[in-house]
């Protein structure tokens, strides 16, 4: 199903590219899980089929908060070269780290916002952890393309203001089973500037660590 | 003597008593053995059931404990592994992908929780590092299913068999950074850890077996059991046994094992089964000890009961044996053995009664023997025993050619003592005599009392020696015998006969001694030895009796008369009638020669009747001639005991027409003694007939005047022995005087007989004697001469004589 729609939309995309560079084209992505439920926090990335990716825009500062011993947002897609601040909104210290190949770093125990942001200079998935709170997990998706969006609770993501080009569109999700590349679809926005793509993702079993009990409260939540 | 009981009978008795012991033992055993046996069976049954139920309970609990322990260990292991895997340094090292560092971190952190196996597995399930063998690196992980489970559960644990065949409890956790980047596997060797723990908690034998599904045999992975038992268990597991959890019993050379089979969750290619085993014997051991104790107690109780039974039986049978033994002895005449039975029970009581019975029997038999062989009065052998001993002695003497002598001793005047002083005195005289004689003899000599006052002595010597001994015996009797207030002169006559000189057989020897004794008595010899002439004399005596009979028939007896003169008037007051025997061949026989013999034989009664008849006839004749005088007839003991006597006298007097007053009777005081009451009754009747009674020979016996009065006497005749020497003997005079005075006080007439001279006569007159009789006037005279003398008698002359 997915393959057939991709083939037809790829033809359309090449036309759209020619039609104009003006960013009026958009891709609407709908991601559901294997049970057909809308999947939030899926990152949809669109990469133009032709031409090098556009140069990254001036470094916009991004933020991944630590609120209530969780990373907020849990999934943060950024374009390569984006500096990200990890402000600590809790009244305890955190020690954020990553062993991911895309970005290894470690922020020693800190409170408040560290002075320097972490610059994610390589595309890839960076898994964030806190060395103090084992259950804390967050993802910074470093995209080589500036065209990406994250699904909301309804499983929809809108990639707007796109040049009307043909795109390879892929989806990533923390629980994505299999290779990210396998999700790739093409969307040619050249024809009518709009494309609607949908993914049904097989998800891995979630292996989350339980939260530690909160002092003063009984049990876990 | 009864013949001894046949031996078999006694043995049969013994056997029966042994049977009592056996019966008691059999009874006790028969009672105890089934009871103890049943108790043991029941106890054994209950114990077995308890033990088996305890074993199954223990196995069920053990199974739960095992599972809990397994679970708990898994959890602990997993938790420890998780904590390790979250260690930042560990994660960092793993994340670096530096093999050496990763390996050392793995080993280091594994050591923290004491893990035996540490493996790091990549997400694509290949071994990154392993503490055991580096060659494993790059190989596929052996237990991918664990990771499958861990991917879902976040962690996984289980029992697995490693490459080297060791059983491990494994935990698999992800290494997070913070997403899983690898799998950390930590394992504990089951051997020496889990097995020990289970075993010590449950006290069960723990074993683990494993096999791949294709194999038939199970491999022992680990066990706390001995190898032989394992083999049995392995065999048991073959087939379907390992498919479900259940318990069964396994027999092995070590005994019976109750085994709980617990298949572990099957995940890989290797099936693993855990077994918990309990030795039935081990559980039964305390019960077995209890049973052994019970058995021992039972055996002890049985033994004690048996011994006790035997003892009780012995306690019963031994006294019974003793009693049986005693009664057998008694049967054989042996009374000496007491039944040796002690105690207070019934048997002892029976034994005491038996003993008393035995003593009674012994005493009575002794008594009987004494009565048979002993003289009761003197305790000397009696005639039977003496004859027996004499026979034995003579038989011995014949063999050894030795002499034997028999003394026959008879007391003189004993009859008189008996008559006058009573039987009790007589008996004491006999007893004392026996003692004296016995004291003079040797122990070996036998002295016996043959009866009455007759003793016999058996001596082992000749006649001459016997004479000396007889002499000694007589001398021993010289001393008066004192009985109460009486001092009695006892004299004896002894006859001696000897073997072999006098006779060869005991009876004849005794008869000869008897003859000798009579000869001694008659001749007043004291001692006489037998000689052949004595036998003849005896024969003479026998013929005397027939001659006496003939004498009465042929009227050979004659009366003589001796007058009694009244001292005051000089008149003839009467005459004593005496009897003579005009023997056709021997001439005149004096009364002393045949009257004692007639008294002995009882013929005296015939003589007395004849005399009374003759006297009455004479009195009648003389009265016709004008001669009126009282005739005094002597009567004997036998006459006094003849109750018909008074009637005979009365009839005789009537027949001759003679008044009773003209007849008097003379008795001796001793003649009354034999049967006083009868004699006195006769005397009273005579006295009632107005027949005077005169007591003859007064002073020679032991009677008193009071006694004389009892005899109804009217007259007293002082014995001639007092009268004879009256002139010279002052003592006699005093006696006579006192007799006269006392007699007069009692209103008795006093007669002095045997007066031979005038001086005596004079004395008597002075002493107040009433009547006098004797040679001074005349000797006894036959009828015609007396008539003449009577006619010639001048009373005045008599007075003159007296004067």
C-alpha cells in the first residue's frame, strides 16, 4: 500500500519542484502504530530528492527542559548544528549525558541552565539520559534536513512552508522497530504542493525503567 | 514299714511341678507376645503412615521452599544485575565499545555481586565479552531466549546449562545508555550455592538433571545426593516421569527415597528437572529407634515376666517339692526332716501346718513306740523291748561265744506299800527304785521293768559276775526310799540265770531267772542263781494246789484254837481259830506253808469257807456242852472282796444255830487296801450282822487308828513283834501303851498276842491291855485238847498267873 502511493507521489513531486521554490508546499503526515492508534512523538523528516540539503539556518537555540524528572519534550527534533540548552526546572540536580554516536556529552551535576548549550553537529539520534534518574530518557533527533515535524497526540505532523520539491520522507520514533530508512516514502510537492503521507509503524516493546518512588509519596507513578 | 514308693511315681510328680513353671511361662509368653506383637505391628503401621505422610508433607513444603528460593534468588540476582548495569562507569565502558575495558568492567562488576558467570551480549545477541572464555566473543549467545524474555520483561532469569555443562542461575538485564545498548548476563553456579541452600533449608536431597529433548538419558547437573541414589533417580526420570510435577518412591541400594520431581520451565533446548528426595529410612530412623526400644522393652518385659513366672512357680513348686519330699520321708518313717519352707504366703502356711502335722506324727509315733517299748511309769524298756534285746544279745553272744546273764529283781513287800500307802506312793517307789538301779548299771546294760514290781537286767557277763552286780543292786536299795513324808525300807529278791550255762533260749532263760527269784524270795536269800532243782520246787507248788483241793475234799484240814484271856476277869473271852493241814504223807503242815500260797492262787476263799463252816459247827457243839466262847476266824483279802461272804457266814451260822455274836473275824489292815470301798462295804454288812471285826497284826503296816475305825473294827490285836520284848524294850512298851490308850479312846478292845511269859503279861496288865493270847497260857490246841484245857481253866489261877 505504502509503495504504490509513494511511486505516484514521486512523479508529482518533481513537477512541484519545478513549479516554484516559494514555500507554500506542505506534507501532512499521519503516523499510527500497529494497532492503528495515533502515534505521538514520531519525527517525520523530509529530504529533497535532488540537490544538497539547504544550508542550516542560523543557529536557533533549542531547549530540552528537565521538569519533574522527565525530559520535556521527550523527543526533540533539531536540525544539524543546533545548540540545545538543557535547563533544569527541578529543584534537584540532574546529570544529563549521552553515549550516542551522533553526540556524546555529559553535563556534570547541575541546577538551573548550564551556560553553554550542547551543539548537535552530526545528524542522528541522540539518546539523553540522566545519570541520577535512571528512568529519565529523552531523544534529540538531529536531522540533516531542516524539513521535519513531530506528530502530536493525534499522530499527525505537518511539514509546512516546504519548497515544492520532491522529497524522500521518513519517520523515526523511539520505539521504531527496524531501520529508519525503511520507512522512507517519496512525496512530490511540485504538482499541487501538497502531500499526505501515512505510516503504520511497528513498535518495539517499550523497556522503560520505572520511576523511583517520590520521597513523601507512596509507591510509584 | 511300708515299702518305698516306686521311683517313677516321684519322678512323675516332679515332672508335673516343672509343668507348672512351664505353664506359667507359656501363659505369660502367650499373653505378652501377641500383645507386644500387635503393639509393635500397630506402632510400625502408624509410624510408617506417619513417616510417609510426614515425608510427603516435607516434600511438598520442600517444593514450595525450593520454588520460593529459586524465585527469590532470581529476583535478587536480577536486581543486583540491574543495579550493576545501571552503574554509570559500567555503562560508559560498555558504550565505549572498548573490548578490554568492557571485559574488565564486566568482571569487576560481576565480582561485586559474587557472580560466577558474566557475559556481555550485543543487541544482536552475540557475545561481546565473557569472563570465562574469550573464544566465546563474537559467538551467538547461548541462551537467546533469555534475551527474548528480557526484551519483553526488561529482565529475565532462569536456570541454564552452560557450554561446560555447569548449571547456572542466570539473570539477563539490559545495559542502558539509557536505551539498551547491550545485554549483561550474570550467573551463579548452582552447585555449592543454591543446592546447599535448599538442602539446608528443607533437609532434602536436591538434584538437577538435564537432557536435550532428543536424548533418552538424563545428565546429572548437580546433586547433594550420593551417586548410587542419583543413578536410581536418573532411571526413574526416564520416560514420562519428568513431564509433570509429582512425587514418587525410588528404590536404591541406599534404601527407599521419596522423591518430588519438579520440571523447571523449559525455554531452551535443554530440559531441566529438579528433584527433592527424602530418605524414607532416615525419617523412619527415629521411629525405628522407638520400635527397637519398644521391642527391647517388650523383650525385657517378656524376660522379666518369664523369670518372674519361673520364680513364682519355683516359689510354689519348691515348697511343694519340699513338702512332697517331707511326706515321702514321713511315709518311710523319717520324721526328722522339717520342710524347709520360709515365708508368709499360703504355701508357707501349708508347709507350717505340714510341719506341725509331721511333728505331731513324730511325737505320736514316738509315744506309740514308747508305749510299745517303754514302761510309761519308769521310762525303762518294757518287757517287749527287753525280750527283744535279750534275743539280740543272745544271738550276738552265740556268735561271739560270750556269756549273757539275766537278773530278775522283785521288790519284797511292795504289795504292802501299794496297799497301805496307795498306788501313787507305790509308783514313786518304783520310779526311785528304777533310778537307783539304773544309776548302778553301765549304759550298755539293759534294765527293764517287766510289770508290777518286777525288774530285769540284761548283762553281758557270766553268772558269777552277775551275782556281784546283783549284790551291788541290793546294796543300792539299802537306803530307805523317801516318798513324801514316808521313809520306806524297800528290799528286793534277785534271781539270776545265765547263758549259755542255764539255757540256750530267751524264754527259758527268763523262766529260770524267775524261778531263781522266787527261790530267793521264799528262802529270804536276797539273791539266788538258777539251778536245776528250782524247777522241781515249782512243780511241787503246782501239785500243792491240787493237794489242797484234795485236802478240803478229804477233810484233811484241822482246826486248832488258842484262847484269849480277859485280863480283868481271868475268864476265857474267846479263841482264835487257826487251821492246820494233816497231810497224809508229809504230816502236819503249818499254815505259813500253804496259806500264802492259797492266798496267791485265790484258793483261800475255799479254805475260809471251810474254816467258817468248821468253826460254826464246833461252836454249836461246844455250846451244847456249855462252852460259850467267841471264835475268831482269820479271813483274807479275797474274802473281803467277796460280796457274797456276809450271806454265806449268816447262812452258816443259822444252819448251825450259832448266834452271830459268837463269831468274830480277824483281818489284817493291809488286806483292806486293795479295794477299800468294796472291802469296807462288806465289813459294814458283817458288822451290821453283829459280827465282831478284829484287826490283826496292828503296828506292822502304815495304817492309823482312824483308819482302823473305818474298817468297822471292834478289836485291835497288837502285833507279836511289839509284845515279844516288852519287858526289856522301853520303846515297844511306849508304842503298846499309846496303841492301847488310843484304842480305848476309840472304844476298841485291845488284844496282845504272842505273849510268852509272865512278866510280859504283867506289863500288859499294867498297860491296860484288855485281852491276852499266847503261849503263856497255851499253844493253839486241837478240839479235844482245847475242851480239856477249857475245863481245867481257873480264872482265878489266870489272875494268879498274871499277878
